């Protein structure tokens, strides 16, 4: 039987701090309208088809690009790591939590990306929080694309430097801003996504590199959605453009092509050493779990040994892009396995997503602040392991719902 004290645990007291929480009724209103499509509970692995409430859905909302999250070798590596090291590290990398698993993975990542050093964090979000905030100091300036990922903006807010935002993929606007900052002694950092996660377009890296070199700026490339996807060897956006030697820092995650959880940054050994000792989200966070590090390492091996996976991914991507455009959908500037269907108004995107869900398609409705106001969209993404039959069935549903809702 609970005590009077126990019965009050977890209840919000009547203080002004919680007023905004009580007033926040958007989820309830969306649920009442039958258009809420978040926090769906999946009962199976992240495969091309998943199970929800006993129903089978075609999964077009996962970042499992190479289809490795349920690969036998990846699972075997994770299980073996648990059997040897246990389920956790019992502390931070800085103190007692660094395993030989972590250091071997860092060596493999540095060799893969082609840098002198690498450091592994517990999540990709923590990479950008820690790297940006520890490198950008007072009197330094950071330049961000307005559609950079949220963790980039949060890392910039935690830094002591000035923050400049340029229009999405607009290098003329970046050049205007960097020319405005006449203090040549200030440290400058340009941070861009290689592949933008909501609309699947690619950063104009050649122009950004030229601006950076002409103005003494460093470049941090967030390649969370590029690693394993772009480039002849899957090394990402810099390899795609042949600019690997021109990028100062490359950040990536394990939660996309590498079938796990965690993140990393690769670069010059002196910079990586500084990050190891200064990035607060690294020093003060628990080390990546053994299973996560081992799974990512196994996935990296498969990525390099099986280029046919990337070829299958691009075959599926080209097919869906061509078919969506043939049907009349607006896919924006997508050039990658992230393909948006631009809808416009928030409510219309939510209704569209719900209708697709009812028909057996799992997609993601994206509304502000994850996308600009008035540009709500349906985010679809593809795997190497999708079959032609699954994609054709999905297109039938997209066409039917798109015509019924006058989207096409």
C-alpha cells in the first residue's frame, strides 16, 4: 500500500513553472482528430516490413539504409560483446569506461574515413553538442545552415561564440555573412549536414570548401545520413565530391547505416585529442554499451565487404524518385534515399500520414520546427533490403491516397 507521500510522487505541483505543460494539449487534440502519428510502438525488428498492433506494415520510415540492424553477424557481435564485457561499462570513457572494443572501433573508423584520429561518443547528438561547444570559444564565429540538424544548433548555443545562420544551401548568403565578419583573427567554423535528414538534399560542399579556404574557416561535416550511402566506397559526402582531404572534421552516427547507437568524429589527431579532454558530453557521459560498439564495428565491416548493399539501396532510391515524380508528387531537391513528399500545411500532412498508416504504410509526418513553416511533408526513406514487390505495393497506396486527398 502506498503512503501519502508516495501517492504524490510524479505529480506536477501548482507552480508557474508547469503552467506551459498543463496548457500543452496538441497531442490530445491530434489524437482526438485521429491524426496523431508519433510514438507508434513497433513489435519487430527494423526490417522492410514491421508489426504494429498485430498488423504488418511496409516500413518506409527507418534510417536502416543498408538493412543491417537485423543482420546475423551484427547480432552475433553484439551478443558476444555482452557475454564478454557485460551490459554496460560502469562509467565514462574518460575514467573507467574505455574498453578495447572502443579503441579498436576508433581505429577502424579513422582508417575508413581516412583521418589520423577518431573518438566514439554514446550518441550522435552528443557528438555535435560536445565538439561544437568545446571548439568554438569566445570571439569565435560559427556559421550554420538554417536547416542543419537540431543537435548542431544546440551545440552552437552551448558554445561561447557568435552564431550566424545562412539560408539553406545558399553559399552566396554564407559568403555574405563571412565577408561581414571583418575580424580576421577570429576562429571560424562552418557546420553543415552532408545529407539533410528531412528532405534528402545534399550540401553544396565544393562551394563551401572554397569559401572556407579563402576565409580561414574550418569545416565540420555532419555526415550522419551520408556515411554508408554516398561515395564510391560509402565514405560519405566528402568522398562523393572528391573532397575528403579538404574537410577538417567528419561526424557520423551508428544509428543509420551502422545498425547501432552511438556517434563519432574523425579528424586531425591533435584536434581529436583536444575533444577527448574538453567535450563535456563525452567526458561526463557513460561510455557506449559494449553491444552497441561491437554491433557498429561489425556493421562497418559489412559495409566495406558488401558494396552490393549500397548498389541495391541506390536502385531502390532511383526507382522511387522516378515513380513519385511520374505520379506528380513534389519530392523537393532530394538526391538520396531520404525522399520527402512536400504537402504544405501541417494538418494536411498529418491527415495524409494517417491515411497511409491505415492502409499499411509506415511513414513519418514532419511538421515545424523540423521543417520550415508551410512546408510540412511526408518523410520516406529506403533500405537496401526493400523488395520491388514491397515498393510497388507502397506506390499503389501513395497514388490512391494522394488522389483522394488531391495531393496529386
